[in-house]
């Protein structure tokens, strides 16, 4: 008797296109050539993750990216992460201000009441506030009931909308983790874009029963979390890879059509004293090049929408 | 169930003292690139042996990371390979022929070889009966023929998940070469229960972007150095007897903007040497089978006898 049933050899979703109905297959080469507003070709999107990692956060079923490394109660892990909200963010503000970059703050809602100063500083700079769930201890995954998850989504949007006064149209699922219905719930709550899927370098339409969302590219492979946190590479390798990505994307943006370079930044990682200068150098180089500008997630979404590309 | 203590696909055969392999036009190294063009299902049926995904399904970060290769990475990789005149030998999850026929069309235009890497990378051979494995091999052959007109000659088990007798089945089903064995830097006859010949062709994990970049977390700049060093040594040794160098790649990794230059610089480096045969897996296996299979088998006799004693 085989352990593999006969049904294993049926492939009901083996068909043209994807094995789900969330988005269409699309090859980057087939996207018509276009320019962003003002004749720009490459938009740099700085997405700053403002995160709260509760000390008692669960480690399963999904360990959040950057989650606690040591047994409870890990003051070490907690305070290392909280450093980003006190010191790191200030350093990041200075560097981004210097280069005239308005970022998207992908914010855990729990931070709004905890650290109102943080929200004030974000708003003062004209940054966009996007919802990144409640906190890093409340990830979205398929073992939650729909009701539980709807409550988390609702709490995140209502808290951040009330505290920011902004429409809050963007959603980033903490740790790029979604359940099967996260996009539906987020669309119901009035979001216009998500940035959790890492399968493209340009936006695309993402279908939900509550209408289409725009899925924006937010690179995980180029995030400080992955390169510096997970892969333990020295900062020189971060700078090297971001530079290499910029070269390819800038060239494509001029020869093939508009592109986006996303910077996925966590203040407790990239804004350590020995690392922040690398970001300063990178932004200096990026924004000096012809045809490059920075934009927030919502600005990119709205420009993309205006282009009418599928 | 008794577990096998070794694969029984080959007997010990030292690197020294072998018959000399000569590649076409006096080349020292047969160089080939194996793009793995894969489809990972979002909600695959469970495997009794291993968890398919790392997070509760849908594991969207890991699913979409791989989907990037088909949407974006493949064309970037193909452009760079075409620039250097390097053909790919595609390790293909054959369901890609149905999901993304446009990718297969471009592979055919570029005169790349297609061989089987199973139906999906989320369907392992673990726990399958021999008949079930035969079904996968036959379906691979039919699908590749239908989509490209090509014959199926090569095999890399999906997610390298072979059973004990998979190599026997491959030979019985008429597969010409296997990539499942990592025991050598030269092609070798594979020992099977079939009278059909099966050749192992080197497929180098040391230069494979998944272990290098994903498992070992090596920086792209060091990856380039690994490939160059690997090539230099095989090129030097190839003067004595022809060697094989394989660079196995995944469009979802190498086709990322921050890594594409590795491929460009690696191919520039390799094609800058004159004693290199830019080959496909099929061509390497066929050349070995025609000229060296018998000589290697004869030379290996004492070692084979030793193993049987």
C-alpha cells in the first residue's frame, strides 16, 4: 500500500496562469514602457517599519521576522527592538530629511497610544502612515478565525486613522504574513494597497470580493531585516547589494520602462550607529541620478493607478 | 522497513588514474548552466515525509518569493545568457508548460534543453511506489514532448526527493542522464538493475544559488568568487582529463536586481577562456556515453569486483 493516494496524481489547478484567482500571471517584460510623473523613471520608496515586539509575544505558528531570539523574559531582545523607536528612528529621520525623502511609516497600531511622540514626528514630516497590524505579537495567519482577524484589522486601521488624521490606505502585514483572507479583510476596511507579496518589481491588481487592491513591490530580500538581521551580513554587503539593485533597476527604468526601488527599513536594525552612514551614502547616490525621485507608497499607488496598466 | 545503507548507484572509483576524457575541440571543461524553472503550488496536498511550506498555508512570503522567478527573474536571466551565447539546460517542473507556456516558448526560441524536475516542486517522490514514480517520469516525457517537441533525456528529482530505486526506474524508462548524484566532477556510468545505460552528469551544489544564497547566506560578491575559483580549478585539472562544471540557478534568486550581475560576470569570465565547451546536459551525457562509457566501465572493473567481494 502506498502512502500516496491516487488523488495525488490529479492536478485540478494545473492550468494556464496561476493556481489561484488572486492575480493574473504577468511577465515584467510585457508591461508597457511608461514614465512616472514628471518624467521620472525610477521611484525610491522608503518604507520604515515602526514595530512593537511585546516581550510575551507567541513564537508560533509563525515566528515573526525579527521576533524574540531568546526565552521569556528576554529583556535583551525586547529592549534591542525598542531601541529603534527611541534612538534609531531619530537617526533615520535625520538621514531621510537630509535627502528630502518622505517615507511610508508602516506602523504597528499599538505604537500610536504608547509613543504619541513618534506619531507626531512622522506627521510633522508629511510621511504617510500605513497600517501594519496591531503589533508583532499579533501576526495574520490561517489559524486565526475570520472574526479574530477582522477585529485585528479593524483595530489597526481605526487606531491609526484616529491618531494620524490620515486616510491610511496602505497595509503591510507584519512579517509579510497573511491568512487566506487577510486581503479581503483589509479591502473591506478601506485599504487601497498591500505590499506583502514579493513576486514582482512593479505593482499589479490583486482581487478581493471587496474590490481590487494594488499590490506594491516591497523587497524582502533587500530588507535590512533579511540581510543584516537574518543573514548576519556586514553592512558592506548591504550597501553592495542595494547599489547593485539600483544599477539594474535604473538601467531598466531607462530602457524598458518605469521601475521602483523599495527600501524596507527597520530603525532598530539599519539605524545602529555603525550602519546608518551606509544608508546615507546610498540615498545620496540614488537621488543624484537623473530620473530618480522618492515617493511614498500611496503616491506610487495613485500614480500607477493613473497609468491604467493592468 | 529496512533502510538502505548506501544508494547502490555506483561503486567506489578514485579520481586518479581514470581513462582520459577529451571534450570536443580540445576543451578542458564542459560548462553548462541549469536554470531550475519551477512551480511551487500554493496549497499542495500534504506529503507524509516533509512539510511543504514553512508557515501555515498560504505561506505567501515563500510562495511569492518563488513566483518572482517566473514573472520577473526568468527573462532577466535569459537575456544575460543569450548575451554570452550560453544555452540553458532547464530543470523543469513540467507543469510550467501548462501554467506559463510563454516561458517554454522563449526557452525553445533560445534552443535550450528541457529536462524533468518532476511535475511540481511541491510533489516529492518520497513514499511513492515504483509505479507512481514511473507515472511521474512518463508524464514528464509526454508533457515536454507536447510543449517543445523535445525528447526527455535528463532528470533531477523534484526537490531532490528520490526514492531508493529511483535511479533504476529512470534507466528502465529510458532516461539517459541523472543529476541526483553529487559524487563526482566527471560523468560516470550509473549502476542500475536495468540493461539500459544511465550516465550521471555533475550538478554542482557548491555553485547552486539556493544553498549558497539561501541556506548558507553567502553574499553575492562571495558567490561570484566561489564560481570563479571552482571554474579555475576544474579548468586546470581538465588539462589532464576533461571535467564538467555546472552552475545550477533559480530565476527567483539570480534574477533579482541585486544578483543579476553575478551571472553576467561569471559568464563573462568563463566564456573568456578558450578551452571551454559550452554544452547542454544532454550533449555532455551523449558525448560521454558514446566515447567513454565502455572505457570507464572496463577501468572500473577491479573496483566493482572489490565492492562485490
